């Protein structure tokens, strides 16, 4: 009775681990979006800076300070986006490295199997007989 109330009697569904290539593609798409946002913020920062200069020339001190504060906020957002982008790129490199390790392990495993089959095919007693025949 209480199990149904509190959800302890439910079957747990196991989800498959996502594919490495799919994960890398998703991270690259997120990086692309962040780059677009970064370019947009850089343009807005430049506009704020130009507005601040123009207001300063017109002796509008409050307006210029407002534009500089706005610019400072935008720069903070830009720094945040750059940090996120760096984290995503680090994850991409880690996933690519894991994929490379996986392929290397598969290749080494196949090589070990090939070596075992080659050793089974070449009988050591026959090799000794051939060497005796040569000598």
C-alpha cells in the first residue's frame, strides 16, 4: 500500500548510454549557438561604447555612464559565454579521446585474436622439424 503511494514499487527503466558521435554533434551545435550569441554580444558592446562616446561629447554624463554600465553587463555575459564555450570544447575533446581509445582497444583486441589464430595454425613441432630438415 505505502509502496504505491511513495513510488517504491515502480519498475525502473534503464536508458541506453548516448552514442559518442551523437553527443559530440550535440556539443558542437551548442558551441555554434554560443558563438553566434558571442558575436551578437560583441556587436552590442561596440554599440554601447559608441553611444557612450557620443553622449560624452554632448555632455550627457548620466547617459554615458548608463551606456558604460550596460557595456559592463554585456561584457560579463560575454565572459560567461566564453567560459561555457571552453567547457563544451573540453567535453568534445574528452569524448573524441574516449572514442579514439575505444577504437584503439578494438584494434588491439582484433590483433590479439589474429595472433592467437596464427599461433594455433603454426604448430611448433612442425617448425622444429623444418628447422632440423634445414640443418
